[in-house]
């Protein structure tokens, strides 16, 4: 992006959308750009930023053409968004960094899928968490990879972290 690769450097534009409709807007814009052959390079829907979709194109007129008449599009944010601003939404932090002991999580895979559990121990080196199932009749510690848990509720004892 920083170096001139070829003749033109693509620019990133932000589009405001109805909160919760970002993925629908992206799909509709993608379909419209494909049908009408509008030169849009990339459409990014960041999970952590609600109400916005980023579109990469050579100029604002291409973005305007792509979003015209699409439901749930509020407006195009004036100006160009720098790549460094967008980059923070593309780099995903490993879930293990957000977890701490006594957090309540939901198991997303394996035989305990859908069950809620409390974290009793975290092994950051192996990216594993030891859980105590809340819905089990007796406490049985299980160890699963951190990719198989989803944070439901942070531990109440920690006041400094959010």
C-alpha cells in the first residue's frame, strides 16, 4: 500500500451501515460489484467494529456506485481510511489472551459442545485451558484447546480488567 505498485494505489473507504447488518451489506455490495463489474478490490467486515464496512477501490466514485440503493447502507464516510487504521481490525488476538481464571466460557467443540464451564487453570504455552463443567453432576476437570471455548462472562473478582 505504501509503495506505488503499478500505476495506481488502491484506497480504503469506510461505509456506515445499520448495526448488525454489516455482513448483509457486504454480500449485497459484492453481488452488485460482480454483476455490474464495478472495480472493487476488497470488502472487509471487522467483527470488533459494529456499523462499518471497509471497501478498497481506486476511487470514491466506485464505492458510491457500489453502495447506491443498497438496503442498510447509511452513508460513505468522507475521506480515505489509512491502512494502519484498518489493520488493527484484521489482526486477531488469540482467544487465550482474553481469558483468565474463573471466567465463564462455553465449549464450542468436542463432546462437551454447548456446555458452560468455569476456567480453573490456563496453560498459555500450550494454549490449553482446564475447565470445570457447570452443568455436570460432579466436578470433573477437563482440558481443551483454547480455540474450543468462547468467553461468556468475565470473572467478577477482577476489577482492573474489562
